[in-house]
């Protein structure tokens, strides 16, 4: 405790010099200070002081420290109670609180998403998750002794539009059904019994009496599964008068007005984003994604033999969908190599279609989703998907489509293979008609080709797939200018000096040429196909060349795609590349070759000049083996270079890598402002 006399004497010395002079310049001010000092010091000399003396001393002390000096603000202020804001005659009326809590304070957990993503499983495990997440001993004790009611509107206790007209009674009857002791009872008969038509609170009161407890001492998990079955129309979630919405609303209100401590949670299957499921309200919405289910285990033993490559592929293709994995477990044999896997998969797909056809039919955005996913189109979380008014994260709310966010502004939408297959079958999209999603026989008998069904691996099928894929991309990128790298990622082009190639893509229609024709843009004016003749230069068609054509397999007005099958051990050489280009493409055409062989062509040997280390663009430098984006930025930042050796000294990049470039010095150039801005 600081000596009081020191506090009093110390305070004036803390004032700034000009304030200190003004504070002590007044003789009256000095006399007042000494008088108050003596009075306060006398109190500290006493062994005990009364409460009244203490309050008076505190008041004098505050007044002393808050003494006004003309032109100065006080350093310490005494607090005073505020004045009333109301000055009317009703200012002192008693405040009347709301009879019930504000709606947005009523907590109701909802688990919503696509079919089979694990909603019921999460709902069932919610009590265990809650107990493990609590650190408060008192709350943990309540949760450990909580009553759990698993209420379902399917699987034997389905929703009945006649009997379940009152949501609270519908919930209460199913709570009683959980407690009934006669296993031979029929639920519909049980439900119609007037004695069983009770609400949740009535059921809990009777349980409390049986346990000799107060209802307020009970802790209850009230878990409602499959409440989407209460929907009579697809937009019932937006209609506050519907039974579906009323069930949610009444459930939330019942939770906060009931004496027992109730933790409520509902689950519903929906293929729509949250904004299209529930009407707007003032309640706080916090949305969390259900984690993807990994390869399951039962009693700590794996359900599937993940050591077998085909089994591992099948499990991964289910995409963590619990219902699909359950169905797979039922159909997959122990000795999978002795069975026709395609038959097993088709049975699985048929079962999933039967289960979820009604749910899958509820979305009208599947075509756009398929386009974005199959083409691996980059998407931005802040902008809607082309052709829709939904952002990527809103698509992900459905549970089947996933939004994979990375470190950049542009990310990807992905989808489990089995759902991609299901959606493709439901969407009336001609481009996908010839796509073979069932390639499991080829995978199963990869090392025994004689067991693969005839025609399954025809090279023509792959050629057609590449053509369909290019048409799909033309739909995605239609009427917008895009870099050639966006349309054909991974291709190597002459992009020196920032001369990137940009194409304005138009929707293409695939036609098959009746004859073998040249694919050079300057050679053929019209092409015959099965439905007539087309203008080869109209920029509206992708032409699939006749079988066995010596030129390219596919042709657009400026693009030529050559698809060449080579033995797995063979490689494509520079001479082979030049020969294929000469046969298939004109001087001004973009030529792309797709091959099963290995590429042993040094990029510096291609028919373009090696890039100049002083002027090459970032895009071009990034594509050089051993440089990449990181070193491309370093090269650009440390320009100019007077030789490859100079570049090696400045950047630390090996000469072996740098020899893929040229170093051209134009003595007339002014290099002072040469370095590019890193964008």
C-alpha cells in the first residue's frame, strides 16, 4: 500500500510543466491543498475509521484530484448515475418482458443434405458427440444421464397425413412407441389409440413421475429423422403454413418453453441449397458440412478388403456415401476376382436409382454441375456457377457435390464417381449418351485382356470420348475469350513475349465425316456427313474424321487433334511429331497430339525458337522443365542477363536447365526498367 502522503505529494509532480506552474501558481489553490492534505492525513493516522468518514474522505480525495484548472480537462473523473431517458409520466412504469424468449434464441439443430451422406448416422451419434465435447462437469453429468428419443418418419413409423396433422402429437406418439413394451404391436394401430395421442411434454412429465424427479431435472435428446417426408410439396420449407415448416417451428418453440432441458435435432434429405429449403427468418443459421465417410470398419475390423486394388477403387467411387457403401457391402463377394464386376455394379446403380430417383429429380441444375465438374472448370466462391444463380459453396450444401477450396481465388467442384454416373443417367444431355462410366471390367482384367468383353477397349471409343469432351468444353466456355491453356491444360505452346493464344469459344456440334478428309483448315470447304453437308469453316462444328484417316481424328476451324495409339513401351519422337503435324495441320492451325506413348521430345527441339531468358513471359518460363512458377518469378525479377552463365549466377538455377533457353541481348535496349511486375 503506497503511503498516502507520498500519493498526495507525488501527484502534482506528474503534471506537465506548464500545467504544474498553473496548478501551483494560485496561493489559494496551495492553501486548499495543504488543508485537505492535513484532513486526509489525519484519517490515516487513526487505527480505525467509520464508513461515513471513509466515504467523506473518498469524496474529498476525488474532488482534490479533479480540481479544475482553467483551460484543462480533468485527469480523473467521478462517476455519477445517469439521468432517465424518459421524461414522460410513464417513465417509472414496471417493464413488461416478452412472455417467451425471442425466436432467434431458440436453438434447433438441423442436418440437411443429399441422400446417403450420413445424416441419420450423425443424428444417432449426436449424444455421444455432445458428451465428448463438453468440459463442464455439471453439464457433462446432465448429458451422461440424458434421455434419448430417436424419432423417425420412415422405416415403420412413416408419416401419415391424416393421423399426423398435429406435429407435436406426431412426435409424442413416436416417443411413446419407443417406450411401448409389446413387440407385436402395429404402429398404425398404436397411433390411432386416443390414449397414445400425447405431446412431448406430457410424455416427459410421466417419465419424470416414474423416476421420482421433477420435469425440470430431466435432460433430453429429441432427435427427429427424415422430416422431409412431411413435405407435401417441394417448396413446403418456404411455406410457413406447411406441416413441414410448422414441425420445425413448433419443435423449436417447444424446446425453449418446456421445463426439461431439451436438445433437439432434425434431419431431412434435400438436393437443394439451404436458401431454397427454408423460409427466411431472424434465427441465426450456422452451416457445417458433414464429413465424408472413409472406408468403414465394424467392431474395429475393416468392412472392405482395401488391399485389393479393385475393391479400393470401388470404395473410393462410392465417394463416402454411406447408403452406397452399405449397398456395396451387400453385393460385393469375398472372391471378387471370380465374378463379373459389371453385373455387380449395375445392380448397385439400379438399387441407388430406385432409392433416390425422387430426390435426384428435385434439382434442375444438374446439367450445369456436370459441365463444371467434368471439365474441371475453375470456379470462384464469390460468383455463381455459369448457367445458374448459385455459388459453389451453395452447391456443396447439398452434400453430394463438394467444393474444394485451395489457396487461390479459383477452386474446384468435385463429385463422387457413383453420383456422377447417376446424375448423367438422369440428365437429358446428348453429349453424355455415349460415355461409358462402367469401365470396371477393364480395370479388373487389366492384365488379362482376353477376359475383357469385345469392343470394350476399342480405340475408336476413346477417339469419340475425346471429341465429346471437347464439345463439352465448348459449352462451358461459350462466347467468352479464354486462353488456350484453359481449354487444353497441359499443352505446350509458343507463348514467348506474352503472346498467349486466346480463343473465343462457340458451342460446337459433333458431326462424323462420311469420308476420310484432310484436316488442314485451308484444304476442305465442305464436308459430308450422315445427315447432309456442312460448311467446314462455319466455326460451329467439331468434325470427327472418317475411320482410318491419315490426317487428324478431330478438326475444328483452327484446332486439329491427332489421337495416336502407341505401344506402352514406345515413345513419340520429334520426327514422328513433325510428320504427324505436317499431315494433319496447316501452317496457321493449332495442332495437338494425344498419345499413349511416352514423350521424349525436348521442348527446345519443337518447331519454335527456345524462349529468350530476358523477354519470355511467366507462362512460357513456367512450362520449362526445372523452372516452374517459383523460379520463373525469380528469373523475371532479376533481369536483365547478359548470358546464361550470368542468369545462373543471379538465380542459382542450374545451367543444364537454363540451356533450354536463349539469352539474346539487344544493346539498344534500355534495361533500367526491364523487370516485369510480379502480378
